[in-house]
């Protein structure tokens, strides 16, 4: 099991979760953040610091955002397991579902 970042993060990317993550498994795309499902250790440190409540335990993702479990995993198909987000910085792409979304006003 892992944590998942859902739609409320799109175009917000507050990054409080990135600072809180002890294993550096939250990666930054152009419009959203993504949790690497193989690098996440399920500590839950990211969830309470998210100001837009976009982070959920995999089994608790609300039905309207259930596809985000797949989105977070598929974002890493081409990257593999880099072993830490800090060394990569901003990744100049997003999952196609995120790209297709209209701008999210906050």
C-alpha cells in the first residue's frame, strides 16, 4: 500500500508534503506532485500537512478520484525508481490525465 496525491493538488503544488517526507518519494511534475508507490514507506507524514487535503492512503482515496492511484503509479513508468526526488527536481511532464485537465482555480 502507498499514499496517493489526488486532483486537489493540481496547479497548487504546495510542497509542504515534500518537506515532510522522510524518504524523498514525492516528485514534482509540471502541474502536480506524485508519490512513487515503490519508494513510499507508508509513514503518513505527508497527509496531515497537505493544505488542500489532496493526499490519501491508497484504500481511502475518494471514489471521484480513484483513478489517481493509477495516475501516481503510471507517472513513474518511464522514470523507474530514481531513488529520491531531490536530485531530479522538477520533471518537465505530467500524467496525461493531469495534462488534459483544465486549469484548476484555487
